[in-house]
C-alpha cells in the first residue's frame, strides 16, 4: 500500500475504546495510552481533529429501547461525548499537548462552542481540537459528527479507530469465513449495508471525497502504523 500523505486528519474514536478492559465508563490509564499515540502522531507534524463517541457511557438508542423518549436519550448521549472529550483533553494536556474542546451543544463554562475559524487557528498553532456532542442534534451519531467536521475542517482522511481491524463482508464474530476488505467503495458499503459507520456519515464522506480508514486502536502502536500506510486496516474510498 502506498504511504498516505496526510497533513490534517480527523480521528474518530468510539466511546468503547475509552473503556479499556472495563465494561463501562472511562479507564484513565487506557485513555492515557491512546493520548500518547495521538501525541506521537501530532509530534510528527500532523494536524489532528478528534471526535470521540459516547457509547461507553450512554447511547440514545439503548435508552429508547427501554422506553425513553428518543430525543431526550440522544441529548444524554451527546452529554456523554462531552465527558469523554474532557477526559481525553485532560490526558493530552497532562503529557503537554495543548488541546481545545469545541462542543456542538453550547457549554460556556466547560468548553468552547464549535467555531470553524477558531478551530483552524488552534490547529495552526499545533493544538489538537476535540469536537464534542456530534452534530448537536438528536437522531444523529458521532460518526455523522466526525464526517461533518472532517468535511468542514477539510481533513485529508477520516480515521476510525475502533475495536475491529477493518471492514468485513460479514460479522467476523459470527461467521468464521468473513473476509476483510483492503479497500472498498463507498457505494458498496452503502448497498451491502457493511458495518463501517452509519449511512449518513458514509454518504457525507463520499460526497466530499474523504477516505475513511477503519482500524483497531486497541492494538498498541497501530495509529502510527496506519499513518505510515502499514498495519491492518480497510480504506473506504471512491473507485476501490
Ligand atoms: N448523539 C446524538 N447526536 C449526535 C451525536 C451523538 O444524538 O450528533 C447521541 C446518540 O444518542 C448516540 C450517543 O450520543 O448514541 C453517543 O454517540 P455514539 O453512539 O455515536 O458513540 P460511539 O458509538 O461512537 O461510542
């Protein structure tokens, strides 16, 4: 695989990544480990936007399945993403990386609102910008938030760091013959309903020609490997 030449990326981490080996919540040691990998990437000269999910704390769909009003549950999910963003900001700043959190749900005492031009300036100054609260509306996910911020911040790629090492043609946990794609087209992902990100996020990346790189962040050192075009990953892009 050719070495990617990214100048600016959006790194999306699922909330469950922050749990480490726990079943729920935030494992601060694990967050520190991931923060170190993010620091190393940023120290190599890369500009980094971060989006972190909230699934380790609360997912709106889970609340709705138990009878909650969906929009209300989604607002709780958005607040969970702000907690994760603050945890990651803390971990990054403890190792000397200046970081700003910008939330799509305004929270003046806690973080900045999303202001694109200000975010640009932060990146130019070498700060990492963590975008919290997804798109700021219920019925969306942080995947859509990640695609939206990747587009508006003109990122060269959206890297999705998760618990699986790429995109498979079937669920690898249930089907031993499931095959991992090296590359796959956006339209195949959408038509075959492959588990990458939700459809609105994939469509937004397709329409703005932003490659999606899916890899496992659980493997130590994998972010650096993926940025070097090595390691196990799937790239979703046009004409794959
Ligand atoms: N959420 C939302 N709108 C957004 C982003 C997130 O309503 O723009 C809520 C939604 O309830 C979601 C929860 O926040 O389930 C946590 O985000 P997500 O499920 O994307 O987290 P992840 O699966 O990446 O950990």
